[in-house]
C-alpha cells in the first residue's frame, strides 16, 4: 500500500502511517503535478491547502481512501469520491478540547480585563482600580448549543463552580441532566445568564441567531462569547449593545468576514478579539493527524472508519431496493428539523410493506443523518449518525409490519412525541423517486427535489391562498406548485408552495402578517 501526504501533517500521524504502508510526503504540489502522480497511490492525506478535485480523483485509479486531517472537507469533491467508491474520512472531534478551552480562556479574559490590563501595564501604566473585574464562581453560564464542544465547555465551567444552563432543541432533557446542565428556553438562557456562549453550526437558520432582539433579552451587564462560526452573531447589533452599555463585554474568535478588516468592533474597548484560534493548538493538530492516520489504515485494511464523511457501500442487490429509501429517510429527517421539530428524546421509525423484510439499518441511519445534520457541529454521515444520536441521549425505536397503509406498497414514518401529542412525517418511493406523503394529520404528495418550499398552517378561509400568492408574486417569487390539505372545511389547513427563489425575510414577514396564518416555515430539502 502507498499513501501520499500533500499538506503539513504532525510527525505522529506520519509515523503511524509509515508503520503500515509506504508513505511519501510531497508538499506544495501544483494541481497538475498531483494529477500526474496520484495514480500510483492507494491513499491520500491532506489538510485544507490541497484541492482534491474530480480531476484528481479520476486520476487516482488505485485510490481507496482520502483522509482530511481536520474537520472541513470543502476542499474534497465528495460526490466524485463517492461515485468512485473512495471513502473520505476526517477528524471532527480533534479540535473539541482546544475550542472548549479557548472559549473558557476568553470568558476569563473578559471577566478580569486581562488583554487591556496587559497592554496598559506594558505601556508603563499601573492602574489597578481601572481594571476591576468580576469572579466567575457562582455566576451563570448560558450555552446556546451543547454538542461536543458545548458539552466540554460545560464540564470545564462546572469545575470552576459556575452554574450552567443551556438551550438546545436537539438534545434530550435526560442527556442534559446527566451532564449537570439545566435545559431551558432561549429566552431564559439570555435573560438569566451572566455569560452567554454560542456553540451551534453556521446554517441559514442560525445566521443572525443572536441579534438586536436577543441582545434586548440579555441580562444587563452580561457578556457574550462566540467561538463557533462568524455570522451567527449579528456584529452590527453587537456593536450597538456594547456602545449602549447593555453588555459589559464580548469576546469573538470568529467573524462574518475574516479577517474582519474595517470592522468597528475591533476598536471597541469592550471587545476581545482573536484570529480564529479555536483549533490552533499543538495537541489538536497532533490529534487530528493521529485520528486520520488510524482511519486511513483501517480503510486500507478492509475495516470500517470511525468518521467516514461519505456513505458506506451497500451490496448491489441491497442498494437497488433500499438506496432510494435511504434518500427518502434523510429527507424526512431534514423536513422534520426544518419544520421546527419537538425536543428529541425518543424517535420512532415505522416501516410498512415489503421494506419491513429488509435490514433497515441504512434507512435508520439516513433518517438520523437528516434529523441531526442541520444542527450538529460535526459532519453527520451514515456511519456516525446512530452514534451521534446516542451521544445526544436520543433513543431510536423501530417498528416493522408487512401490512400496507393507504395503498402504499412501502411507507416509512417518522414519529417524535412532544408535550402536545405526536408529530410525524411519512414518505414512500415511486419510480425510485422519494415522495413525502404525510405531515401530521395532513395527507400530501410532495417530491423533495432540492428546491425551496413554503409551508403554512392557517385557517381555511376564502382568499387566504390568494393573499399569500399575491405577496410572493409581487416580490418576484415564482410558484412552481401548490398543495393544500385540510382535516375539515373551514378548519385548520396546511399549504405547501414550491417556489423557484428563496423567500427573503421582508416577504416572509409579510406572509406571517396575513391574518389567517398561524405559522409558516421556509424549507429546503
């Protein structure tokens, strides 16, 4: 076996690979040079500098695995790798400890004015009274998101005798309790916390998650930390909150634009800024190298990888039947999450029809991938979806029956209990194409083809559909299809609109202001 390393990798990782196979390190290769030589290697290990394009993958006739020594895989053409049957692995947990420690470091730096005091003292001043700080012992830390990094932040903070509360709709109350964390609403986290730390992924739904409204809810004199992703915090609104004195301080390791040249925040005396250092420790780089080396060795040895980013291979005969249902299940999960699903403690998956006779593990994994991918910090795939669900305290129950429902040969149903009942979505496959056929009590037929959808729940009254259509048309949003489902005349009705363009915030707010509209959601699956 031969493995090529094209980016700087910690010696510990190189040493591991060298014990197993012929390992060659060639840094600074140009794209055409990489294409010329990759054909002679079974494995490729990169960081972020090397671009593993489809041309590189096509040239890698013997490639079996591509390893990314880090989290992001934007520099690797996953689709091309998957089509070729090449497993792509990464090291998503390698930076967890480093990011958690950096968060706590910024928290302490804010509490005791350490950066400003350091600069003042080095400039020849000695102003002890100017830098009066606060103790963190006994204070409340509010976490927005308690995935891998948020959970570790909580553990460190508890060791410093802080009270920890959190908001995360995708973690069960029992799991949070086992971590010693009180799970509560976003409003309570913001209004009662002395320090608020953000630990959610950057998604359309989390862009601007902490803005003017949220700063208005925060406890006067509170402090904010963001080591997650730039853009989650509205930087203009943060500047206003600091300038008006509503916040005592803020610390940012990430910015919407990096580097944030020209940002007024950089000159604000109440802001501490670092240049995206969350993962920048020697230990994290060593851990990433070791993690990816072990996985490359595992794949080349014919074993499974712990963090395979792309889908594992199924036998051809199984793929022919279950493949479309894996895709369907993932879309059901994505839909549930985007519609604002309940607090997930348990998940029930029901299989009706011929599909019940198969090993449905890939379908369950696809469903969990769809549920978790929009809200997880780490990449979610068919290999680790079940493990990630378990780590978040989510119990999965499967029920199988060869009995058909509503004349569907096969039906996959996702059910999740919540305080007001059970929410569910269901789907089937028609001519190898996924169809969503039920949302709660409403029977529908929607093909999730990757476009934009608008879901509304409203009172069944004359003219409601026309009002919404007029608002979208007036904004230049073209409607590709429309479905409406009601339980009874003039009762509650669900409408689903397929649209060709993203519905901007202003237009969406106008839809919400329509008198009969109870709720609305923008969805893309």
